[in-house]
C-alpha cells in the first residue's frame, strides 16, 4: 500500500527520540508540527485555468527589466513571509511554518498512519521528487498570494550550467544593512558557508575535493560538475529506479540506500556545500531539520525539480525515462496548506505533468548533455 498522508495532530516533532534526530545546540527550532486549525482535509483540485508560471534562472539577467521585476517580487514575497513570522508565526504561510514542513516530513516528526512505530521519511526513496515538487508548488503559490500576483514564479539555481554554478548573486547580502527592507536582503541567510560564496559549486559529495582559487581549478570544477550532471540524468538514470529512487511503501522501515541518482549526488552535494560547517549541525542547508530556513533551499530544489523535467524530456532518446507506474507510487500522498490556507491532500500521480500544475522552466543551456565523463 502507498504511504499515506500523516496525522498531523499526532506529530511528535517536539520529542527528540533517537540519536540521528537529536541535534545538540540546534540553532533552529526543533518543534515542527504544523499548528492545529481544526480544518478538514480536502483532496486538492488542480487549477483549471490561470497563466503558466515560468520559473527563471536566478543568475540570468539578460533581459534586465524582467529580471529586475522578478527579483523584486521574489524578495518582497520572502520579506512578507518573514513579516508574518513577527505578527502571526503560526500562520501556515509564515517563513518558519514553511521551513518546518521540511523538518516534519524528514526528521521523524510524523509516523506512518497505521504503523505508529514507523517513521514517515520522504527522502532516500521514490518519494523524493514528488514530495519536493508539491512542496515548492504551494510555496510558489503562497508567495504569489502574499504579493498579489498569480503569475509569480520561483527562481531556480541553474547549477548545471557554467554561468549559474556559483550561488546566485541576489542571495549575497547587500552592503547597506539599514532598516528599510529593500536595503536589507530578505533572501540572505547567515547560516551558510561564507568561504563558498564566490566559488563554483562542487557537485561531488566529498567537500575535501573542493579545488581552491585558481582559474584552472575553476575550469576543472566546472567540467567535473557537467560530468556529474550527465551521470545523474543519463548514465545512472536509465530507469525510474535509478533516477527516482527505490520503492518505499506503507509499513516499510526508514529507507536506506534507495536514493535516485540526483538525490544522492548533485542534490546532496549542493546541500552540504552551502551549509555552514562551523554550525553545530551544518545549519542551515546541510541538515534536513534546518534546510528550509535558507531561501536558497527552495531555489536549489527548483533546479532539482527541473532535473526531473529534463530527465523526462530525454525520453525520446532514452525510453526508460518514465516515472513509476506502481500504485504504491501513484497513490502516495502528502498534506500541505495551499495559498488559501486550506489543508489539502495531494498525490504523486497528480504532479507528473507540469502542464497540469501550470508552471514551467525557462530554457537555459544544457552543456552537460555533451559532457559524458
Ligand atoms: Cu528535502 Cu534537498 O531535501
């Protein structure tokens, strides 16, 4: 049977139980259960109309005017989420409530319905892509609602393309740190590895392989990265199991070693590379419990989600590029608050086609296609 939507009122996210879920000196809150609202759960209905939200590469300012507008809207949205934290932190659209979603689904906040001794874990298996797709889907629509723009689209961190391989500049703090939010950067997060800010990202898990400094090192890192993306989308991704991850169904123990290619390689490498190793638990990005507190998380995951689309688009040449058809995958479901504060249940099967979800990704170069290692 498929993994079911959790019983959120029974969440145990304030109880630190086993070793891996115990984070001494955590710099972020450990209580991640969503607030009780007494709302009934509805099955989510896909939008029937509305414009397609076009997610944009966070570094690409070639169309200066549109880029500026997009960045302003995005920053305003995050600013308003942070403001909600001050006025109404239990509001499901607040910055911290959105961040806590990740903690709850990933750090043992929920157990599986019917299996109280089994943790619900949406990482390390075939739930990884669909869960994060839905998470970003609502996050994007919530920002659109907050800023009053139903065409709002998230940026994506285009780390598979050389001009996008550093942390996008918009995330770097502006020099003027005055009280006016426009001069403060709402998408800056202080818990990042500062030494990595100007560098080319390292899509390999091992942080000690990070080359330093010279132009030659930079070039070498770029070509290694392209090779990694090729592996993640092509060589190691010939079927759903390789790409999406292994089967995980109701009653199963926490998945171990079942990650798909992207999840296990480039995706995790970026998390660890961004997190601050001087924080007690790699906050924010290098730990499930805290990752959602860095706005870069959602922008990184937009690119991860884009990898799913690009993998699927390669189907004409690679016929194995198809999602699972097993009912236990199709009918797995999660709970989110939508942009209207309704508590909705969503299914994997409904998130397979971006046309149904009314968003898409603006095109950028994909040089990794020609970078077979
Ligand atoms: Cu839920 Cu990038 O992890």
